[in-house]
C-alpha cells in the first residue's frame, strides 16, 4: 500500500513539474518576444509603423493586465482557501482530542481490567490447537472413553 501511495505521489509530482515547465517555457518565450518588441528601432520608422507599434503595445498591455488580474484573483482565492483550511484544522481539534482521549482511555482500560472478572466459555479460550494428534490420544482423558448415558444407567443397577 505504501508503494502504491509513493508511486501516486511521484506521478502527481512529475505531472505538476511538467505543467510548471510548460508554463515556464511559455512565459520565457512571451517575455523574450515583448523584450524584442520594446527594443525595436522605432525611431527610424515611418509614422504608420509607429502607430501600429503603439496598437501592438496596447494589446500587449491589455493581455498583461488580464494576466495580472487573473493572478491577483487566484492569489486571493488561494489565500482564502488557506485561511479556510486553517479554520477547519482549528475546528476539528476537539474531535481529534476526543479521539485521542478515547484511545487513551481504551488502552488504559484494556491494560488495567482484571481478567478474573470475565469468565469466557471454554470453547473461546485459547488452547494448544497445534498439538500433534498422538499427544492428544495419549492423554488420560482420551484413553478412557466416556460411557453413554444408557451404559451409565445399567452400571448403576
């Protein structure tokens, strides 16, 4: 079971790492393209190319604004989820403490209970079930067969 759990965690780790590598690749490529756009020699361009550059820059700023806004809301949601997790951890502490007290009381009771107070039927008591057949037959009780009730009545007469 531990091996399956470890394989599952490794699968999750590898999957998340692959996602982050892909995201890093896209971000690196995009930042490189934006840097190339910003370092373009626009001073020698005609006016219509400069206007087109301004429109492209506006589109880039709009896209980055959307990215920033989504990242901000995601960070706020993560913070809220973390706060909720902490709240749940604190709210469940009494139940965790109760489970520990029950376990402590149960083990104390098991260790301090007087066994002489409890009489178990003989068929439930632990015995040497693995004894060889010869040793069972050699015992005195096994050597003398028990008479049937009819034989006992005849012996009494």
